[in-house]
């Protein structure tokens, strides 16, 4: 069926329903929006929930909301596990496959009908609720309170930045207008739905961008407790935040609960192994991300190839523009790009020091504006004391860290790693490891420049003390190993994970022992980090060489 015909048919409210009931249900489903990860396992999973269904000591009325097919699949499994533990669960969704492209109403309604059919077995153990009808009923100009309108505009701004990997949004752009319309429709539907449901808790993926960001913020307006979750690069682990956006990585309570102790030797060895693998462009343990393109060559080789001399050397490590870890993180500048350009300007005015700008290698996998372009636009030529390391350059960041006297970062975790080696690090954006006692954290641009003056005048005097380095190591261990929690199904490996760890296993005594605490935190049980302690330490597997 052509797009023109579907656009025409989409104007009629029940056209998709008639087609689906007469023909669509019998045809092989061919669409970018697909739920095959759960479709064929759901009936058995529901039966396992019914067989294992426990009675929660304090059952919660839980609402779960998601959009995009992969998040919808993930949320189904979360809902099943919570229903199996005795909670009263309602799962709601919007049936979008893509957040940045228009879709005709005929196909959108078909996707919704397909979702309903796939999820029908789940109705035996939970309520399922599409928000599409309510969302579409709101129209292109839903009536929102000023507070809700502000939420919609902020999330739409983040959506545009995230999608285009930019830092400044053109509100007249087609993408922003698309996101504004969808988020406004979703806001109207979500507001009415949450007021009607009156849940004890809303669980939502991410909680910062797209309709899921809208849902989180509306729940806050309605004083409904929330849990947001996301997945990093570790298998069988999840990030979650209670009454907060998980991507803000608020580690205040983690640090308050566990930041008082000496780092155990086994934890230190685990960090050494992890960073050793990173330095040598290898994977390690359950971590599934390779951070460098080339192994370390030694700082001396980099110093020679770049013709660096003995003047104080600052290393500025950038983030990828539009990364979700940079959204809304401004502190002393309007954008990260502004911070980098003005820092380069400082070093132009201070030829007595040298600057290396390490542009994030992750830019090779993105399509947004490169920081190389930003710098070349601002400075067609640079003086000899400033060097740009491009994303494609076969230069290991750890070699640069070895020869640097000062670290400069926006939010990248490279700043934390530099602090671990004793380098003074100035953090210019809002990041989770700032203000933990081992970084320099200016609150104004003037304060930033004063810190640059002080450190570059005497880099040796500015190096971190032994106790500060120990704090940096402890924090790094807590963030990389304890902040994520055990979880059976990672979104990147959902099908395989569910085969290995079906509902029957998760609800079994063994599964509950392994994952029960995480699911308890998902329904709002307070996460007491001090009581939890270094829960992962005992299970870490180290090589014989480093565990001795």
C-alpha cells in the first residue's frame, strides 16, 4: 500500500482497525516497529508468572510507561517480573518505531494494533494500556498548562540536541516541531492517565528525553514517586535512580554512603585490570565497550611526534556533542563548544603553556558537528603551543594523560581518570564526579581562568595529594562497579539474555537472591548504599596475575 493511500486512509478513525481485522492480522508482520523479542516467549513467560506469583509484603500499584519498540519490549519484561512478585502493574505505551521521523496515522494505528495483539497474553497478569488514542485525541495543539508546556519545550529541546548532536536548537526546524508536537500530545495523554491511575510509582526508561522524559517530569508535577532506568556498557547490569533522572548520574547518596572507606585491594586490582584493558584497546570482563582505537605507545612517543617541549601542558578532553551525558550540564558556559573555544583563546593569550585538545574518538560513530569543525571555524590557524588530536588520529588518550600537567574537561570520565593519576583536573560542566574532593570546580568563568593561572604557574604544586588520589580511586570503583546493579536482561542483548534467564529463573529462589534487591529498588524500596556495601566485590573475577 502506497504512502499516499495510507495517508488518505489515516484520516478515517477506524480504517486501520478494519484493515487489521480483515487482512493485517493474517499477514507476516514486516515493519521497523517489531516486538519479536517478546512475541513468541510471552505466553510461556505469563504462565511462569502465574506459577511463581508471589505475594509482596507491601504490594505497590506500579505504572510503567515506554515508547519505541525496543523500550516497549524491555518494559514488558520488567512488568512481568514485578507482577510475578505480587505487585499491581499497569503497562502503557506509545507505538513509535522512530522518534525523529513522521509516520502516517494508518501505519501508526497498525503498529498499535499489532502491539495490542502481541501483549494480549500479558493481560492475564497485568493491565495493558495504549496511550495512542488519548495522545492523538489531543491533536496538534493540545491545551496544556504553562507548567506542562514548559516541560514539553524543554524535553523537545533536549530531543533535538540529542538527535542532531548539537548544543543550540533552532526551534523553527522540522525536527524540533515534530518533537514539540509529539511531546505535547503525549503530555496531554500522560497527565490524564497518571491522574486517573493514581499509582504509587511510575517506572520509565531514561526519563530525560522523548516522551519518556515528559512522563518523568509530569509524574514529578503530580507528586508521584518515580524510578528511571538505563543501561551502560556492562552485561547483566542496570542503572536506576529513584525520584531522579538516571542520566544525571546523581551519585550523592552513593558517595555519602560508601565514600568514607579505604579502597580494598581487590577493588583496586579490578580497576587496574579495567583501565589496563582500556589503555590497550581491549575489552574486559562484562564491559562491552572498547574505549581506545590503538594500544598505548608511551608518552615519550607522543611528545616527540607532536614536538612538545617542557612548557606546562594541559589536556582538554571533549565530549561528543549532543550526548545524553551533556544535556543540561552547563555551569560556566552556555555550551561545551563555547567552553572549548574560550579555553583555546586563553592558551593563545598564554604561549608560555601548551594545550592538547583531544577530540572524542566517539565522534567517528556520530553524525553531528565535530569539535574539530567548531575549532577550525573559530581559528583557521592555531599557534604552535596548541594541538588538536582528531577523532581518527591513532593516538591513545592514556599516552596524552601520561605527559599532561593539567586536565580540562566538560563532563567526560577521562577527568576522573586523570585525577586517579594525580593530575589536577578542572571540571567545567555538571558531572557526577565533580565536587567529590579530587577535582577543581569553578562556578564562574573568571574563577576558571584564575585556576588555569594558578595551576600552570606551578603544576607540581597543584598535583593531587595521596589522600585525594585515594578518593579518586575509591570513587572510580564505586561508579564503575557498584553504581550499576544486577539485572537479568540488558536492552542490547535482550533476546539472548531472556533465553539464558527466563522469568522462571528470575522468580526462582536463586534468581531472587541474585536480582531481588534490584527489583525491590525498582518499586521504590529505599536504596541504602551504606547497608548495601561493596556488594559486587566478592563476585569480581580477576586474573591470577593481579589477584595475588
